[in-house]
């Protein structure tokens, strides 16, 4: 019995020391492997392209403001404060307006570029991969930062993230900046450019590929099957590959695809940012369509994309 108590005490001591170590060291600092050299521009065409990315193809605003403002269509100021509840932490998105106290006004171009390309925040901390723009081109990254600089500062203090012990352990040992090679590709309507958009700008891949418990990709790329519980409904992303029986859009022409994007949401609670994508340029939508058409067909069957949740009686 005495021996058991001794062992138990040693174990408790070790665990406490480990947790203390995590508590003191989970806020690690990282350096970007490469200085991006990105500089904001005041050229109106560059700013306009940045605005297009933020409000359409890259849909930044859908995460960088509270849902309440989006529902009221008051999307002008990306004041942050969108809440993501996860089992490990509550995250609050930052204020992206150039306010110097509560927003990004005090950050350098390099700090902003590093956040988007290397997922390292202004403070040097590694960010959880909510954003999927790491390989975005210098051209698009410059445009976005130029646009952010041109907006009106709005003071809105956003609370800091709130991680539990598991979250802190993950931050200490698991969450690291990704290794990235930016894809500097020129805009056109080719399969290659569509691939660039689907992976690095519009995040079609992130939602239309199935994932495992920790967010890792497990399904065929773009073959759907990833699920969301939203309110009273369950959404499942459809299979976008050109399979003749399981491909959701197999029978859609390029024109059908473009028209579908212009129409916006069918299901009000859909997690897909349809409102943002409804203003995407026809050329960008075409490129994405051509890319999806060139994918290897996957037989992954997604029966329906929307279902009312069965409630337990
Ligand atoms: C899916 C939701 C989502 C989208 C879309 C999104 N963000 Fe974020 N963003 C976040 C979250 C969450 C954080 C905080 C992550 C963390 O600290 O771990 C963040 C952090 C940032 C930061 C870091 C600020 C700092 O403290 O250094 C910048 C800059 C940023 N986002 C810009 C953008 C831009 C530009 C876009 C569009 C190209 C965008 N975000 C789209 C969720 C999103
Ligand atoms: C945040 C997650 C998310 C992102 C990003 C996303 N989708 Fe979806 N998508 C969904 C979900 C969930 C559905 C099913 C619900 C619905 O139809 O709105 C869906 C449905 C669709 C449909 C079927 C629509 C219909 O009327 O049957 C198409 C086509 C589609 N997505 C294409 C794309 C393309 C192309 C992109 C990138 C430009 C993309 N999605 C980005 C989650 C997403």
C-alpha cells in the first residue's frame, strides 16, 4: 500500500510539473523561414483587386466580423469578433481594420504577410489553420494587404483566445507554422489557375474533401463527405469530381455552374460562403469549373447535402 501511495505521489508530481511547463511555455515564438518583402501599394487597381479577394473569392469578411453584422448585410468593416468554439479553445477573429489600438494599424506589411503566408501572427505565435491562403501568390497577397491598409479604422476590442489545457498542450507541441512554397501564377481561365483558386484562395478543397477527427484530409480530394452540424440541420459537402454516377455536378455545363454561383444560397444556414462567391468573376468561376472537370473521378457517394437533424426522443 505504501509503495502504491509513493508511486501515485510521484505520478501526480510529474503530471503537475508537466502542466506547469506547458502553462509557462505554450506561447512559443516562431520566425518566418523567408522574409516575404511584400509591400502595400496605393495603386487603385491593386486595392480594387484586394477588395475583390477579401469580399469574393477569398471571403475574408465571412470570418472577420460577427455573424450578426453579416446577417444585416453590414459587411463594410472587418471589425473581428467572430467566435469559433472548438473542444480545445474559443477563438475570436482579430479586427482587420487599420485601427492602431484594436486593429492591424500598428502592424507592418511584413507582419501581415507573414500571418497569411506562414500562419505566424503579429506576436510571433503559430496560428491554428483556420485560414488556407499559405501558398497565395505575391500578387494576391500584396493586393489584400493594400486593400486592408485603405479601409477605415474602427475601434473594436476583441477578447484574446481562451485555450484549455488540451489546447495549450496542442499549442506547445503540435501547432507549428507550415512549410510553404508560394504559387506565383498569372490569372486566366486554365485548369492550373482553377487549381490555384480552389486550393489557395477560395478553399473549395478544405470543405469539399473529407477529413478526420483532427482536421486531416482523409478522402479523395474534392470528393465531398465532410459534415457540419448547424442549428437543426446537418450539411454534407457534395462530391465535385466528374464521376458519372456520384459526381454531384457531373451533368452541369460551365454555364450552369456559373449561374449556380450567381444565385447565392439555397439553404440559409449553409456553411458555404455563397454570398461572397456570388460576386466572383466569371473567369475565376470558369477556371474552377475547368479544374474540377479535370480531376480524377471519385466514386465517393454523398446522397444529400442537407438533412434536418434527427432529434433524440
Ligand atoms: C475560416 C475563417 C477565416 C477566414 C476565411 C479568414 N480568417 Fe483570418 N483569421 C481567422 C482566425 C480564427 C484567426 C486567428 C487565428 C489564431 O490566432 O490562431 C485569424 C487571424 C488573421 C490574421 C492575424 C492577425 C494577427 O494577430 O497577427 C490576419 C492578418 C488575418 N486573419 C487576415 C485574413 C485575411 C486577409 C483573410 C482573407 C484572405 C482572412 N483572414 C480570412 C479566421 C479566418
Ligand atoms: C466552408 C465550406 C465550403 C466552402 C469553402 C465551399 N463549399 Fe461548396 N458546399 C459546401 C456545403 C456544406 C455544401 C452543401 C450545402 C449547399 O448546397 O449549400 C456545398 C455545396 C456546393 C455545391 C452544390 C450546390 C447545389 O446547388 O447543389 C457546389 C457546386 C459547390 N459547393 C462548389 C464549391 C466550390 C467550387 C467552392 C470553391 C469556390 C466551394 N464549393 C467552397 C461547403 C463549402
